[in-house]
């Protein structure tokens, strides 16, 4: 958990000392979630450098940070966080991410004539095959569903993530 917190808060140094054995663990990652994605992709062949997006909306006091990288594997490894809480059930921020990724990559493929006539448009599951990503948002008043805080329910956050990622990916591609 301490390593995860250090990844989510780039530049933060967390030190854990065990006074019984006089050992120390230090966690500090200057590139934050970019390094988190690289860590999750260890042992796999990355297909491109990590794509990183960070957007802030001072008016709504929202922050969205996304890092993603495709590898040669077949499984999807997407982790979502809201205010440093792992939202294992996802929520609006994760659905906004998935929607933007699918829409943007399909639009780019159409624009570049990568589809043959009659080819079916790839689904979200197709697009996320081999994807490793971290979606992290900071929300001033998060609305979690249930007591365990494992699903974010703020609708404005989903829209913000979707718009931010869609704009940034369109420029990147």
C-alpha cells in the first residue's frame, strides 16, 4: 500500500523503519503513475512508451491523471483510484476512461483508413486487450457507492475524465 501511495503521489517520499531489525524501506517515484504502469508491465514487452495525461479543472477543483501502455499480452490491467482510494469496482472515472479510449482509437483508425470495408468496428474489450493503465482522480467531494468506497459515483468526474483523455489522445495520435 505504501508503494502504491508513492506511485499515486509523484515525488512523495514514504519511509518505513522497522526498529526491531533496523531495516528501512523507501518509496519515492518522481514520475508517479508512469512508473506504476512500467512496474505493472515488468516481464512483458511494451509496445510503445507510456502515454501520460494530466488535467486540472480549477473551477470544479478536479484533477485527472491517466497513464497507459499496451503490451504483448492479452489481458487488461486497468486500476482506478479516487483520492488515493483503490476503487476496485470502478465507477464514473473508469467508465469515462473506457469510453474515451474506445471512441478516440476507433475515430483515429477510421481517419487513417485502418479498417477495411465491411470490417466490424472494434469493441471496448478489443481495444483494451493488452492494456495496462492507471486512472487517478482527485475529487473535492467524492460520492462513493456503498460502505467500502470501492465505486465512485460522481457523474461530473466521468465527463471530466472522458473529455480530458479524448482531447489528449486525439493530439497524441
